[in-house]
C-alpha cells in the first residue's frame, strides 16, 4: 500500500525510509561532518547579532530533513546565546522542509525518543521549536522575523526539471549545450528566488550561513573527486543503463530518470551580489555576501574502510544507504506509471542491490566525498 508521501509530487525528492525511524540522519554520516565545518561561521554570526531587550532570537534551518545532522550545530548556537544573554532570552528554532518531510523523526530526536546528538530542547530552558512545511522557494516566515538562517546540502534541488539529460542522469554529465543552458538558467533563477525570500524574512543585521553543494575550482563535486577512483554519478548511470540492457526497464524510462538538481560554482553563487550599479534585486533587498570558500569533506564510509578494512559485503551494506536516502525517489520517478508501486520498488531495490554488489567487489574505489561552498550572507 502506498503512502501519501509516495503520491505527493515535491519540487525535489521524497525522503526514503519510514517516518519516525531517523533513517536519513542515521545513514548520512558525512552530512554531520559537513555541518561541523560550519560551526565557527555560525557561532560568529550568532555573536554578531543585535539582540534587543524583550525580543526573541529566531533561527531557521531550511531543508532540514529529519533534523539530526544539524542538532549539534543548533545546540552550540543555543549554548552560545545562553552564555551571552542568559536564560531570559526566548529562542525559537524553526525547521523548514517539504510537506512530505520526516518531521516525526525530528521531534523524536529532540525529545530523546530515538538516539542522536544531545538535544538543546532537553538541556536548555526557554527554547521553542516549530516546523514549516512550505517550500523554501517561497516566503515561509513573517517579514523581518528571523535572526539567523542556516541551510545545508539543500539548495541544489531545483523547483522544476529543466529537461531530461541525454544519455545520463545528472547535469554534471550533460554533453549538449542547450541542455546545460536550461539547467544553468533554472539554477540561477531558483538561487535568486531563494535569496529574495530569505531577505524578506531576515531581520536587519541578520545573517545566513549556507553550506551548499558546489563544483569547485578543480572540477570536483559530490561523489566525484580526485580522492576516489569511481565517480558516483557515472556509476549510477552505468548501473541504471544495465537495467535497460537486461530488460528490467525501458530506454524511455532511462531517458526520463533525471536528478532535478544543480551544483553551482562559486561564481554562480556570487553573481547576484556582484552588480556594479546596485541594480541586482538581491542587493536591493539588502543582502551582501560576507565570505565564501569551498571545502572537501571526505567520505566517512570509505575513510573507515581504508583505515580498518573488514568484511566488504558488510561495508557495502553500510555504505549504500548513504546514497539511497536522497536518490531513491529520482529512480522511482523515472519509471512508467503503468507499473505498480510494488513493481517500481522492486526495480529500484534491484538497482541498489547491484550498486551494493559493485561496492563489495572493490570497496576502496567507491566513496561519496562532499564538495561544498560555505557562505556567510548579511542583511543590512
């Protein structure tokens, strides 16, 4: 029986895993490390904030998933605010994601009902948590109500699919200029839309810390780095193509399987802020970019294998869910509506089983290094 999450059409993807299970954060260990790298930037933004007597300090986490990966960061924010302003300052934390998001796991983690990082809700007084199931491509919160915006590994998901990618599944493998242009244009439009919505929500003096997937100056991106022999997106393409060869899916289904995302370069992130005559809508909205840098965070699964070795089958079984949490719905969405939900699930299960078998053969070749741009943006 399909759930409402299975039938909902989100702008990006449907989370994989049972509601309330904590599946996403439990299987994306690398995202904890990515966010850990942002802690100094976030705490500096907290310290620079102007807090008026009688006010509420509001933090909004956009594209939060099930909340686990950012809990340690938000704990550090609450601790810093308590150190500076004492217990009397009300702190409001708002988690935003799609309506299909696993908010149940978020609350379970915050209340200590499933294992996870320390909970700031349990350890500090006068802290309030709410959730928002509105797309971050629209205004989600009241004007000038947010002091700190945070978002990690979320803005690569686009509002709409620009087009199918000929011969591949991901924009980084596009060979046709017209397809590349469609993805670039959609990504630029969505980036500006996101920034303008946040500009409305941020209070004067507020800041954003955004940690987003990028293509760095060396052409590296998530799953495709100099450090790892096999490219994740190339591997996915080849395995999905293998299902066509074996008659499990059709060529049309392969052609319609497209990741609705885009990894922007640093220049693409900076472009809305660089109008020399201040004509940029983003600059007119009061936003300025304070800093931006790229970092590579190595795959913790591969790192552990290289250090300790072990049973390759057990390693592959542990590694594959880290790719499936965010990609499962893309493969499902490419399959024909004439197939039953169970039939689609069986095909995608077979795909990931083949991926698992491939990793088990040469674990050292496979990993998902993260390549991110770390940005600080201020509201005048």
